[in-house]
C-alpha cells in the first residue's frame, strides 16, 4: 500500500491505495489532461455516504477501463 495526500473540500486527507491503482490514476489523469487530485475530488463528490473513498477509487478505475 502507498499513501497519497489530497485536498478535499479544503481539508487534507490521505488515501491508501496499491501502487497499481495509483499508477492507473496517474495514467487516467494524463489521458484526461487533468490532475489526480481533481479526479479524486470527482470520485469523492459522486460516492455514497457509506462508501469508503479508497474503495470508490478502485471501483471507479475498474469502470473507467471497462467502458
């Protein structure tokens, strides 16, 4: 596991993800010409209230590559 820090709604938070998922996020950010932080903010805004952010990111990445 690797931790990354991002600002969500003005608050710093750490997210633990496997290196492969962090690499996938970076790849998607490059393809979309945006930042990893912006993608995480989008995922955070769309996730359910009882959904863990790290889990939401993993599912989002899987859906991204399967659509």
